[in-house]
C-alpha cells in the first residue's frame, strides 16, 4: 500500500534532478538562516509550495502542456497590456496588476509561457521550417519583451528574451545570422567600456533606456564614481565576496552580511552572503551544482522525442543558466545590476515557484521519453 | 525521407546542445576567474576594506583640565549635559525641522539665532548644537519621537563652566567652538589633528588659550563595530582618554575679587605681583564679561552688546591697553638719575611753578610751585618742575636706555597672550613710527614731558607693575606668570613653574633704599597720605594722574570736564616696604587724581593681602565725587 503510494508519487520525478534541487533548496535554507533568519518559516513554506508545483508540473505530460502554450501566451500578453494601462506603480515602475483579491505580476507568467509558445510554434512548423518562421518567432518574442522592458523591468525582460532566443537557437537559426549578432554585441560592449567617460556624462541620454538603467551600466564600469549612491551595491558586494577569501569567514560570521553592508542580502544579493561566509569553496560548490542541473537539463533535451519537448527542455535549461550567470555576474561586478534572483537560493516565492515549474516540466519531458520508449 | 530529416534534425539539435554546453562552461569559467580575482588575488585588499567598513574609531573626548586658584578654589569646571544637535547636510528643510522640534523641546529665538550663526561659520556635515542643557523630560520627549527627525541627535557632551561668572574672566579667558582658521592650524600637525578628532572646543583667550596643550588632555579612542547605518553594534577595544592637566594659579581669587569689587563700576586695570617670584596675585581688567556666554557659541544679541559697549568689556586693559604712566613714572626717573649719576639725591632746584624750555612754558601741577625741591621732596609732593629739568638734563637716549632696562616698552612675557609693547619713546622709536621726515625727527622739547610720564610715554599696567615689582625685589626681575603648578592628571605629579629671574638690573642698593624711603613718605606724608591713613604696615607708593587730553591754557577742573575726557588715575605700590610681599600698579580710567580714586583700591587690596581684612561692603567712591 505504502509502496504503491510511493511509486505513484515518485513516478514522474527525475531522481538525479530532484536530488540536486533538494540539495540546493536545503542549501538555500541554510544560507537564509544566516542572511535573514526571520524569514526562515516563509522560506520553508515557499520551498514546500515549490516542490508541490514541481511535482504537479512533472505529472503533466508534454503533450497536454502543448495545449496550454497559446492560451497562456495570449493571456500573458493581454495582462501585460493591462498592466501598461491600469497597473500599479511602485518605485517608478509599473509591474503589478491589482485584481482586488490579489496583486499579480504578469511578466512572471511569460518566463514559462514564452518558451512554451515558441516551442509549440516550431512544433507546428516541423519539417516545413523556413526563414520567415524565425522572423515570426522573433515578432512573437518581441511583443511581450518590449512590454516588460517598458514597465521597466530589465531583469525579467532579459530572462524572457533569453528564454525565447534559446528556443530560436535550438530550433536551428543559421549560424550565419547568429554570428553577426554575437560579434555586434561584443563590439557594442567594448565600445561602451572604452567610451564610458563620454557616454556616462550626466547630460548624455541613451536612446531607449531610462536614466536609472544607464546609471547601472555606468556604475558597473566605474563603481567608485558614486560610492554612496548607485555604486554602493556593487562596491559592497565586491567587498563581501573578496573578503570571504578561499574558505570564507564562516556561516553567520560575515561582517558585510551581518552588519547589513550588503543590500538586498536575502534576495538578489544573497550570493554575496554565500561568497563572504563560505568563500571560494562555497562558490565553486554552488557553481558545480548549477552546472549539474543545467547539464542534466540539456541531456534531457538531447534525448527528448518531440521537437516541442526538445526545444522546451533546452530553453528551460539555458534559462536556468541565465538566472545563475546574470545574478552571480551582477553581484560579483561584471554585469550591471538588474533584478534577477539567484535560482533556488534567493528568498521570494514567485521566482521559486516559476523555477520549480520549469524544473517540473523538465522532469515531465524526461519521464515521458522513457514512458514512450517502454 | 521524412525519417531522415528527423534524424538530421536530432543530430543538428544535439550539436546545438553541445554549443550551448560550451557557451555555459565559458560563461561559468568567466565567473570563476572573477571569483579567483576577488577572493584570492585581491583578498588582502578586500579584507582590509571589509574591516574598514566594520570598524570605526570613535574618539573619546578627554575631560578638560581644571583651573584652581592658589588656595584651591575651583575657577573652571566641567559638567556633562545633553545637547540637541543637527547635522544640516542630513536635514532637507532646516526651518521646518526646527519648528517641529520646538514642539518637543523649548527652543528660544536666541537659540535659533545662535544656530544660524554657527551654521554660517561651519560646514554643513558637522553636527551643530541647537539647544544645550536639555532637561531629562525634554530628552525623553525627543527620544520617543526620534524616528521623525533624521539628522537630529541627542548627544551627551562635556561643557566648560566658569562658576565665578564675570570674576577674573580676562585672565581665565574662555573656550569656544573650533573655527576654520583654528582647524587648519590644528590639521597642520598630524599628531595634534588626531588628538582633536573628538574636540569641538578650544581655548580662545586667557589661560584657556595659552595653556591649551596642558588643559586639553589626550583623546581616547574606542574601536567600535558599526553596521551599514553607522550604528555602533559593539565595542571591540578602548583606549581611555587622559584628562587634561590641572593648573594651580598664583592668583588668589579672593584678592582678585576684592580688587575687582574695589573698582565698582569704573573702568581700569590692576596688576599685583609677588616681587620675589613674579607670580601674579591678581590681574584685573574692568569691566569684565561672562565667559560662560562663549562656551556654546555666543548668541548675536550678547555678542553685539559686548562688542558695541562704549566700555569695551572684551578689551584686556591690564596687558593690552597702554596708558601714559603720569607721575608714577617719577620714582623710576629719580632712580635713573641716581644710577646714571645725572643728578644727586641732595641736589636742590627751585620750582616757581613752571619750567621754561626755549619759548615754551611747562607748567607744574601746583600753581606757584613747590619752592625749593630735592629728590626726596620731588617724589613725596610729586613735583613736575623737578622732572622737567631732570629729563632735560638726562636727555632722551639715557632715559630710554634706563627705562628699557626696567622692562618699559617691551612685553613682560606673562603666560597669557594679548600683551602689547606700549611705547618707550626714543629717537629710534620715532624714526620707525612715523613716515614723514619732519615727523621722524626727535625734538629736545619732546623730552621734557617724558620726565613726568607724559608725552609719548605709553605702557601697559602690566609693565608698570612689573617695573614696580623689580624695584621692590631690589632690581631682580622675574618673568610674571599666572600658573604656579601644572598637576599631571595621570600621576598627580606637581610640576612647578619655577620663578625665572630674567635678569638683575644693575642698581645700587643705596639708590633703591633712597627711592623706597621717598615712596614710603608718599603714603605717610605725601600725595598718598589720605588713602593710607593709619595703616599698620609700611607702604611704598606713588600716585599718578595721566592726562588724556591736553587742555591748553586752562586750569584743569575735574567737574567741568566730560567724564570720558578726565584724567586717568594711577597708583603704584609695594608692601611691606622693607620686605615686599606684593607689588602692584592700578589705573582707573578717567578717575581723576590718582590719590583720590586709585590709591583707595590699593589700600583695600593691601589690607586684604597683608592683614586678611575684608572691606566692609562700602561702595567705592564714584569718580570725581568727593
């Protein structure tokens, strides 16, 4: 009886991925006990909800998931338009929609909805793929990304955009088109870095960007230019990481953490806490765990049986990578500060649920391949 | 065909997965490189930065040294009180904030004015006091509402207090907030700058200024762990402050008080010195002021009152103002005549009541003159004609040379600043003083009135007392000083400020004895006899009246002259005459005759110092009223 129940529960779970996720979630609680012990109960609650969502997602076969792609995407875009029209403003950004009963952040929906939609689209075009399909995919991607960037919410826009681009990449967009974009990007970054004195002058306005976004990039280039203002986050998190050294100052012994020099130390900057208290060793351990999650995800993608599953699994894995890389990059001062959490570690229920949903979908794809083969 | 396409598709997808894997690994390698850079290569740098973040050195202000008089009476003390302070840079709307604070704490218009003045004088990131000496209730009320007032704090501070108020204010001086100029000066010396990190106040005048180094003490430091908001979390280490050293003065505050009260509301100065050591027993400048007003930053109203008063209470008359010595100069002239051999004690002149020089008549004070006058009589009756002719006989160079040896015309070196040199007239001085060639020349006629302490003669009362003390000490000149001991705050060791004999003026004892005798007779039978009627000790003294304005061709009548244009009254004395314990000089501005208004002050001071007699509350007589 118990054995059957266990089988019923364990059936959709990918053991390897689950072990990694469980390890990371336990680690998150461990870190939060140092960074923000008051929130540990909420953290445990979020963890349970996350695991439940993951199990539910893992239980839904990809074929059924396909049917959700279009409605989810359409709903997401409509809600984004609603936010732009009627949304609540907080700290100069319009991100929330007040539905009387609850406030929702529709951009979060697109983190899953976007890859789902594009994977579905390429599934439809299987075998008939033409250049204009990629163009159509880019339009489908640009609409919600543009709406989110306009809110403005650069972090989420990057995550949604990268999720979509990964689908397009895996769908087989020609290298001839990818290469120039990458080269242009490298040149652009190099240009900004070398010309920072001119373009960071206060009177210069950057087309298509808000002032605070420009400041984030400029303070990344020269954090010392504004040590108490906009450079404060970057400087303090760099100090936290650097002073952690190879082995860290010990759990709950980080002075930067405990004396509140690290801003947002339980959410976006939690990585600085890990670095300071657990050192380079801790960082490498975390990186290895992330590589294993991403690697497992990519293996699942490589072995998936349908175009939809394949693309979705690949994009979800790389999205997970985007979270990790952008967050650690910004906290360690090589990327501008944008609102991207450290996956599975940062405090915050919404992000955790979204990530668990993605991991659950990965498990579902893994499970259904074996199911079909047997 | 269809199947093959699917196979191709899968293989292409797998290549893409491989490319993605490479991309992920490159990106993560980049991160690892960054971590190694921060955590291994730059570890020392960031560890130091983190420590700097965490540890803050909080200076501990040392207790300022006390000043006590020769009898141990406390003249300055410290007390701890709460102040309400504002850091203007952290407050958006100062006026609105002060208005809101006024609802919790009593804030007077003068507090606002003083704050505005401080604000103009300082940098906005400094914490400036708005209200001092908060009551416990006010502190409690503010603490409860503190969250509403970022940039406003309550601080426990040490305050300087001068318990005797206006008494002896010129010699004690006062402390005040460190201003920009002083700050720059302090910052020039690194060690000093560190020692003043916790100090807002510095000695500005008097002993508070000149003994600043002794009184300040050594600032302690507390290593405090602070959080990002700058709040202290815990103390890590503490180096306690070393309090400033205590000064024990030569001044007897009771004597000072009697001297100050003897002036009543008249203006003037008095300096009393112990001849055998140079220790200053009393240093009076009237009117005085309340040094307590300056400690917290003086409010504009009080400042204007002090600054614009016609009596100039801030002026240190004893050491800064220079006056003609009048007839108190005569004993020194006589001593000069004997020492240089220009006139013998027995030489007699005839005084018809005037002295002719060229075609100018120099009048004697006494109409019709004193008749036959020798040196003894010239001092006892204060005969002008005698000294007109003596000055003429000696010549300006000899006079200047002799008077210079007694310290006239140079600073005495007393241990507070603000001393002026006065003027010892000489051809050399005149040449330096004036620009026009015709003004630079010394005329022999100018020498004549030098003999009676008029003309260009101009000395501080400090110099006059100093010369009198030198005479009393038989020519041994000591550097005058107010501080007798410096008591080390840590060890309790008493460091004596040794009497420093500056020099011995080459005088013959018989000459000194002769002058002394003449000066004793001044108080027995001469111009000072009335003031010293019935004294049980012997006093050597000399009256003096210094002309403020010359009245050409008119008889000087005190009642007819505007009060401010009346003569200054002077008196010098030492007693007991044969074993001097005290020598002093006194000047009453516009006091008229020295015998009338200056001598009674000296009598009261001597009676107290030598007999312990406290005057019977009788109000000193008013100038010109007999």
